[in-house]
C-alpha cells in the first residue's frame, strides 16, 4: 500500500498501548510494496526501541503468524522474524477492519535497494534450506494450502483478455495500460500457454512438497550491516516443490538476482542434495509472471486503489518485459528444456 489507510488519528497509538503495552509511541507510514491490502508502519517508542507494524485488510491466515514463530523460536532460524506476543499472548489481533501484527524493526534495506554481500547469499541459502527441511506440527500443516498447479491465474488473465477485446473505458492510466497490453498480447498468450503446458507435465511427476515461502523476491529479503538478513512477508505460505522458492534465485524479478555467481553462492549455503528440477523451475517462473499480470489487471481496474498504487502497478508490469527481467529469463528457461 503506497498511501496510508483511513484510520483515526490516535488509533495506532491507542491500540499499541492497549494490546502490546507500548505507551507514547509515534507511527510513521511506510509506502512499501504493491499489495493494496497491506499497510506498514515504523513505530518509535520513547525508550528508543523501534518496531514494525503490519496491517492486513481481510486478515492474516493463522499460518502467516504461527509458522514464522515456530521457525524462529523452535527451529532457531534467525533469518525468520517472528511477531511479538500481545499482552494476551497472541501473535496478532483485529481492529478497524485489519489484522495487526507487530515485529522488531530490522534496520536495513530490501534486496532491490541493496545488493547482498557474498556472505548474505550463503546465509540466505542456509536459511531457506532450513525452512524447507523444517517439520511443523500436524495441526499447522493441515491448515496450509498445497500446490495443485491451479489454472486460477491463467483463467483470470484470459477473462481480462476477453474483456479487453470488447473495449474498456477508463482514465489515462487505463489507456496507457491497454496500449501496452495490446503491443505484448501475443507474448502474453505464449506465457499463458507455456505455463499451462508445464503444469500438465508436473501434475504427472508428483514432486516432493516442502514448506515454501513462495514470494521470496528481493523485496522480501531485508539486508543489514554485519551480513545480517531477514526474510519477511509470510502471507503466501504453501506446501510445494522446493523449486517454488528456488525459482527466485536467478529469475530476474525487478531486474536483480540474475547473476550465475550469486546463484552459486546461494547454493553453497542451501547445500542441495538432489538436483533442481529444471522443468519445475521453468513452470514457476512462467506461473509467477501470469499471476503478476492478473494482479496488475485487478489493481488497474480496482475502484478503491489509489492512483499511486495503480501507477506503480503499471510501472512494474512494463518492467517485466525489459531485457534481463523475468520474461526474458522465462523464455530462456523454456528454450533450455524443449
């Protein structure tokens, strides 16, 4: 969310005091990410400590707060930040139409802004390996979605394509969006077809499923001094083949993390004992693009979305077609396996 949510002026300070016993705090809105349902704030307390507050419209699934807590406290994965307990020993609470979760503030920058050091690449690989090997309580596993290679994203984009054929009215952003889409319509068709083709093959392979973050792009890895790092934003947890996460290393999301040397350092830490499935990697890179395209469409035509959010969505969509970005990588992957 790039614009602050509509909350009463004293809502955050009052809720932090009553729920986490943090008195006299000051909140600063942080315009982060393209998710129009999530808002982030830096919270400064009078004693000098800082916190990160996340609000989620529509609510967190229980796993979003429970799993990071288990990974951090029970499995000792320091790179996973766990939410702080409320006074009633809960990991989140609800108020003003949002779920609220409070975290320690990590002093650093995301991977789009700051390049990982060699050591951080290895630490990231070690952390992800531990996440993929983590054993969770059966009750927690039962609440997690499992990979099904759903056609949801592909069909969603196709619905928009049919809508565009019939003509869509809108403001200047819609006009720009439709012109760009029309210029790349054939390539978008190809991405959808290939994603569907690869999904049908993977349905027959039955690859092992592990706990996956599933949105491990550079924006969700925070990098600090002293080679510290933190993996954030656990809203999309899923049980899936490990390639669901591994695809981000080398995918070129945002034009970064696309160098062979970086991948080599990562896998030094990951220590894979079995080969990465190239077909699964190609599938997930295609499917991620299709998912993003659907979300860009939803955002562009969302009457509740701010102009700033819509402009950012349009910028991100057009950047995906640039050399070295995700679509170029997906084409390369597909060519390598066919």
